[in-house]
C-alpha cells in the first residue's frame, strides 16, 4: 500500500507534458477512435489546452510550435476507459494511481461517502491530486441494514420521496438503490425521481422484478446475477433455484425481458468479473465450485443474449474493499465481454463510447475526436486483435497531461529500494 501511495505522489510531482497548458502531439500512431470507424494507421493526434485539437494523417497534420511530440510508431491509441461500477470510498485514495496506471480515466461511483468523494473530486479538478473523472451517487438508498455505512435508510414511500429531494439538494449525479429497499418505497422513489429528472441506478431490491424496474424507468440495472434473482421472485415465478432461474432466462422469458430493456432504454452493467472473482474463485469448497462455475458460464451466455438483443451494456468491475482490484479488473471485465461474444471493438466501446452516451457526454468523452477531452491510452499492442492488449499500456494522457508509465514505475521501484 505504501508503494502505491508513493506512486500517487509521483503522479503529482513528475514533470508532465502539457501540465502547464502546452501542446502535445502523438505522431505515427494507429488511432482506434471507438466511434465504430476502422482503425486509422499512421495518424497524429494533437492536444491543446487539455482537448483534442486535431486528428489526421501524420503526413498532413502540422505539429504546433513548442509542442512535445511523442513518436508512437507501432503503437495504438484508444480513448480513456470508464469503470461504470466502482466504490471509491471503500477502495480509498489508493485506488487513484491504480486506476490511472490501468488507463481508467473515468469512474461512476456507485455509493459512498459523498463529502469525501467531493473532496477528492475537488482536488482532482484543481490539480492537487491525479485521478479520474468521477460521477457519484453519494449514499446508497437502502432499507434497514445493520453494520453498514453510507446508507440513506428508507422504510416507507414517504421516506423514499423525501430521499429523492434530499439527494437532489446535495447535487448528486444520480441515485443508487440497493437490495433491501422495500418494493413500495422503490416505486415511490422511482416516481419522484422521474418527476425531479434524477437518474436512478439499481441493485435490484428483493421483491421487485427486473421487468418492473425497467418499466419504472431505471437508468441502469447492475450485476448479471440480479436478473436471475429477479426470476425467483417475479409474479408467477416457477424457478425455485438460481440454476433454474438462469435456465429460464436463457429461454423465451429472457428474450422477452431483454426486448423490454431495449424498448425502455434500460442500460445494463453486468459486472461479470465481480461474480467470477467474488462468488466463484473465492470458493474453497470443491463441491460448490463446479456449480458456481456452471452458473457463471450461463451468466456469460446471458450477457451474450442481452447484447444480441440490443441491450445497451457498459463495463464495470464493482471494485471496492474486497477482492476486486481497481483498474486491473476492468480489463478482466472486458475479456469476459469478449467471451460473451462482443467483438474487441464492442468491448472497448462498453468502456468508452457507451458510458459517454449513457451520461449524455458524447461531445466530451468516449471517442478520439476533435473537441473531446484528451483522455487517451497509448498501447504497445493492438486491442482489436486481442482484447488483453488493453493491458499493454505504454502511457496515459489525462486531460492533456502525459504520464509515461515506464518512468513512474522505474522511479517508484527506485525509491522503494531506498527505504
């Protein structure tokens, strides 16, 4: 942990290109802009004032006088990645260097200490801390639970309506609902949130089906396993076990449900990696491991069904204070999306273009185009050939500031050796 804190300090103290408003040019690079267009070899991307100011063939783009030029022959440039399901409060400030070093330049924080997150967000904005863009919910809206923190406890519809107004007054970007919220309170909250134009992300409350939540107007549903839990408690449910629920969803019932998501514009964040690492790989019981692996294989097939049906999907890892590693596990999630049948480009878009669409910020984030914020990841290998190549990071550009990872790692190791 101390070494990662050291790395974070190094992020803030390194002589960084474009840190004082200078220009940066990444030349002779293959640009994967994530718009859906084909990769563009031998391109130059110019960054001025933290924004992308020019993208074009290297032989025609003029590099501004005084700009720092990075010769990127043989390398590949993608937009900065977004993790659309994380918990910064639990992960602590140690998460920030891990996120940036892994190319994660944006995070949707799904519940935590609003005051602390806003302090971090302010420090990032004013340049005293290096970290990702943060979209945050503040405290979870949840039913009564013992021993948990950062909850706005709601028991009744009236308390749910008041929670919407309380959180809107605090300026949250969206509301996050958790699984103990009573159904009548959930529907009251959804009605009030629609009136107040506050998006709601949902970890499905027990007793509310996925279809009901989608019809109620949720912005996003979280975790692949909740669509199976829903099949156990929906009206007219016939499934009695998780295995039966998964099999039901893999049939016509799932097709009908996913078409409803498409019709309602309901986004889904499956966090496949969280289920795999938290509920499959952590099992020490060989007898329970195989059934869990079977469920996970079917859940990956469910994600494939959603994708084929046209459900809008975003990448998220559910990093927190348990087994998920900030930054690293987003790359594992991308690999699982490819396993689910996404092309490598579609998996990339689940962490770039799709979050920008969901947030209504396509003119700001998500692609490599003129006018977008210069959040970029320079790779040594082509991620369109193998999605694991998103891990082959050479450097990261965050808001126009250039962070060469080799320099940071070498310096951190050197300083660690001196201690």
